[in-house]
C-alpha cells in the first residue's frame, strides 16, 4: 500500500504516492461552469500510476465533466491537468499528444454506426498510427477474449448496448495506452462479459498501466479498485487508497453515503407518507388520528 498520510485521503489532494513516481493524473484547481451551474468546483486530484482507480459520486457530481476535461474532450475554465506528466491543455499540440498516450471509453459513446465492428477497429487502429497487420492481430485477439468474434462483421448500429461497450473498450485498448479512462464501463454489460472485462483490465494494470473508471456501483468499485476518489457537488470529498477512504465504515457504500450526505436525503423520503400502501389516498386532510371529517 502506498504511504500516503491518512489525512491526505480526505478533502485535500494527497502527495503523489509511489516515492516520487509521476502520477497517472494530477489535477490542480480544476474548474468548470455551465451558465450558473458550477459542475467542477476547483478540485485537486492525484491519481497514482499502475492502479485500478474508481471515481465515484452521485448523479450530477461532476464525474463526467472531470473525465472529459482530463481526457482532452472539454476545455476547463481554470486549472491544470497533467496526464503522465504531460500538461493536457498547455498548448494547441498538447491535447493531441496526451490523447495518443491514453485510451477513452466516454459516456454516451458515439461510434461509426455504418461500419462493422471489425472495420471500426481497423479505422481506430489506423487513426492511432498502428500498422495494419498489428491492428489485425490485436483486434482479433481482443475480439476473441471479449466474445465478439462471431459479431465482428455485423454493423455497429445492430450491436446491443453491452456489445457497444465492449467494442468501444477494444478500440480504446488497441494502441496499448498508458492510462485508460472508462465512464461507466460495466453499464449494460452482462455478468459473464463483466467478468471477462475485469480480467482484461486486471491484466492491463498488473503490467503497470492505469485504469480510471467512474461508476455508481459501489460493490464493483470496492471489489476492483485499490484507489478511490469520491466526488459530490463538484468537489472531491475523499481520495486515497480504498481502505483509507472506507475507514471504519462496514463497506464503501456506507462510507460513500456518509461522505456525500445521502443519509439525510434518504430520511427526507419520510415526508412521502402518501406514497404506496392503502392508507389515506385522498386530499391530504387525512383520515388519520384526529384528522377525520366530523
Ligand atoms: N453540457 C452541459 N451543459 C450544462 N450543464 C451541464 C453540462 N454537462 C454537465 N452539466 C451539469 O454539470 C453537473 C455535473 O454533471 P456531470 O455529467 O459531470 O455529472 P456526473 O457526476 O457525471 O453525473 P451522472 O453520474 O449522473 O452521469 C450537473 O449539474 C449537470 O447538469
């Protein structure tokens, strides 16, 4: 386990673990607003290299906006982002340079629908500058591992949600990136395929590469990740090794609910006393104790 001071797991971005190794991602004072909505509120983040990292947070926390800025898809209003030591937004050429070193499976992935899966991969590989025979070799292997060989000649438009995720993942891995960013990679993926994807990603991180993925599924994050960042309302609430972020809580889910203040929100549901059941279905003047019509 990296030797990050335990208080560094909370609120502040801790120092980069790994004895001075260059972190996979370093974010300083990152800020993004859409009109009146502050989506990302001046966050600092340090994600160590060679880890399986989960970025978790409730709906609207700012995860996708953060990942979009880190991966060069969305320009920040303020702040600095280094990916493997390279400043993403430093100059016009830097975004392209960083993009060549990373793989991305974005949310709401848009694919070339009228290509077959195999053609899509050939195209992605050539865009990445890989020789054709190398693309063919890697594509065939990844399609086989992910169970897509039989559907490789189908048009992408005819792929299911899970198949789209898988072909998107293959495209993101084809050039063997240093850091892989995945927005909700397991959404719509069946348990067997999820297990296979897991295996591929674990093998990938074991070789020193980094996976950063966002998810709402705490059990999944807890079982896969060794490093976690928790986001809520545009801020980082905690970051660090999984065990530190979980602390004394019985599970990551419990720690997460505490960190994002969701327990109070759940209690607010008590006001919905009209919902469900066979009790007072009427106007709300109620038939309860003392509330009857005289
Ligand atoms: N293009 C946009 N225009 C306006 N507001 C946006 C835009 N993108 C995001 N937002 C707002 O920014 C905030 C953060 O959104 P974001 O999609 O980053 O959250 P998220 O954590 O990924 O949420 P979810 O888990 O629901 O996907 C939300 O309030 C959202 O409405």
